[in-house]
């Protein structure tokens, strides 16, 4: 299938949110609390009339989607970019074209396309600084064979979720990283 066909198949923002079973409240919380800075808006102002679209490979249970999707939606609002959500687990044919490190079905993945459906840029699943933070925390976990591994891993996920919801610095790290990616489009 062509990218425009995937875009047309995708859920609108409203449909995606209405069908959420996990993280809906938290995603809305970030969306309502986050605003692009004047500098961030200035960096993407030239994209307002370009007519870009974005396909978001996502799932509502994903902690990274909880953080990244509402930031993307604010950027999309600012530059009049249409957004469609494709659920990863039901659309592995598309997901497997955008594997992280060639092996991982990590999400969200943002596929920016033009009106003709040509891929312009891809972003995800995390901003580099967030990835470094995740890598550091993972390095502190015991081995998977350790009886405490599962509990410590769950505690790590809870810590990330709390910081994603409360630390607005992280929101701007994500915004800046997405903006770095799309500001190169022209």
C-alpha cells in the first residue's frame, strides 16, 4: 500500500482518542498543559502553508506515545498539518517498514508525507535525550534472570510515566527534536 493509502486508512485524532482504553486522560493532560514556545513556533512558521501530513504509528498503551503524541498534535495544530493514526498491532505491514534499529517495533513513529504521499521525514520513537535517559535507567536494572527484575522494571516505567506527565522540560525536548526533523523539510 502507498503512504497516502495508509494515511486515508488511518484514524482521525478524534477517532483515535475516542477509542483509547489506556492513557487517554494522561495524553489529554499533556495536550492541554503544553504550549509551543515563541521560538518553537518561529522555527516551524515556514511550514504552515506546505500541506504536510503525518501518519502516526501508535498504540494507546505506549508510554512514549503518551508523551510524544500530544506534542506532535500541538505542532500539527500550529502548522495546519493533518494527522492520522495507524494502530501498530493491527498494521504490522506498515510498522515493519519502520523498525527501530532494524529490529524493534518501537512506537510511536511519525511518518511525514507531502500531498503526493511521498515520505519527507520520519521521527521516533523517542527524542535522543529521552533515549539517553531511558538507556541510563535500563542500565541500572538487574539482569532479566534476577527475581527482582520485573518489579524494578515496572518501577522504572512508573517513574518515566510520572516524569512524562509532570516535567515540562521533557515536553520541550520532544518538541525541539520533532521540529529539528521537520524544519529540514522543504
